[in-house]
C-alpha cells in the first residue's frame, strides 16, 4: 500500500479525494464496529437497523476506496513496471501487509480467540503460524486490501501497454466469477478479485473523473444516482442472484461516483470538510489499527457496556466508538512514527535508500 493511497502524499493534496477516502475507511470502521457490538450486546431494533445501514453501504465503501486508490496510482502504473516509484509502491504495500499480519498473529496468539483476526487465532500457536504463512499468499483478514494494492499495481503496471478496454473486460469477468469461488466467510482473497476492476477503472479513468465528474458534480451526480437506482431496481426486482452478481459492477461504479460527489459537497462545509480531509490523509493507521482496538473492546466490555443501557447512547454507539477508535489510531500513529517502531508504517530506512 503506498502512502499516497491510505496515508496521503503531502506534496500534492486534493481535498475531495482525501475526504472521499475518509468516508470510505470510516464506513469500514462503522461496519466492523456494528458487527462487534452484535457480539457483546443483546440485539435490539437499533442493532438490526445499524446492520441494515452497514449492509446498504456495500456498494459504496470498497468500490469507491478501490477506485480512488487507482486514481492516486494512475500515473505511476501507466508509466509501467520499469518506473522505480511503482516498484517502491509495491514493496511498501506488501511490507505493510506482512508486518501487520505478524502483529495480528501476535495479538491472536496472545488472546487465544479473535473475532476479527480469523484463522490466526482459531487454534494453537503452531496453527496460527501455519495460518500466517498461508495468508502471505491468500489473505483471510481485513488486511486483504493492503495486499490487494500490491497485487493490483503489479498486474496493471506489467500490462500497461495492453488495451484498457481488454483489461477491464477481463477484470469485470473476474469480479463476477469471485462470487462463485469457494469460501468460508473469511476468504478475503475473493475480494481481491471482486474489487480489482474498480481499481482499474480508477487508473484508466483518472483524468475523466478529475476533468468531468469533479468539475461537473451536479450533472455527474444526477447520472450516477439515476444509474444506481435503475440498476439496483432491476437487480432487486428479479429473483435470480446471478443477475445481481453481474449488475454489481455498474451499480458499484455508480456508487463510487456518488461517494465522490458527496465528498465534493462535504469539502465545502466549513469545519467538517477540513476534518474529513485531515482524516483522509491518515487512513493507513485507521485502517490497520481499528481491528486490534475493536478486539480489545470486545474482550473487555464491562467498563463501557453499561453505558449502552441508555437508548440514545446505544443508538449512537457505532458512531461514537468509530470516532474514538479513529482518534486512538491517529494518536498512536503520531507517537509511533517518532520512534524506531515507525517501520510498522513505512519501509525500513535502508530499503528506502535503494
């Protein structure tokens, strides 16, 4: 994962991209927070409603984040694999994946059971080590996206001379096929295939999005909303899930554009736009650290669970916990990068000099 994609490139900031990235990653945290709460609280209508909300976010979260990541890496990828910056991006992405997968393993072995760390904590320490080795190839945790950025960048950079239309057709097919791959719910490698096409759209349509969508938000937003509603209506009207799988691609591309339009609008809101853009420049620590922090909350719920007896607090809990975890992640990151432990967020100095 490049620092441009989830942490931010301080050399050239685009506020609406930062804001859109923040919306996507915060939506991921809200989803995982909601699911975590379902484990430790007695289910109420509020919990059911929140689960429905996070499910409704599916066409927006990862499609938009993948597309935005492709936009940010478009110039490097289209320059080809010979570009040193492409190789650096791939090295950083996979380094971050391995380092945080190891951290997840240590946490999982330490606590014995883990909701979000999957197979890493599902057995003995030896079995955890086996799962770690397996996941160096096939991801089964929320870190899948970090690994996906490395894979996607390698593939598209190697194919930079191939017709974008041909690449998109192949990736669109793989996206549909991903729904039919065997899995047990934690096989996140299917997401690597499913969302690759959105990353590629970001790479190939970066200029179009910047010049037309960003500069004509009302027209672009109207088209995107219309397309989203139409495609979703067709998919929901029928009874065949296979049709729904095929239509996820146009629906989710429209969803990604809607996120961009929303981000453009939010950047104009005094205060809020600036805060979201600020968070969007720090999405790496939020993304990789929210799961361990949620694990701690679900392991030791007694000190905060009583507050949920209040209906208002219960209703706002996913938002409040998300904001708290976001603040904690950013704060921990700010401290860590001032120490030798900064290597958990960046390549070792010796490697960066190469």
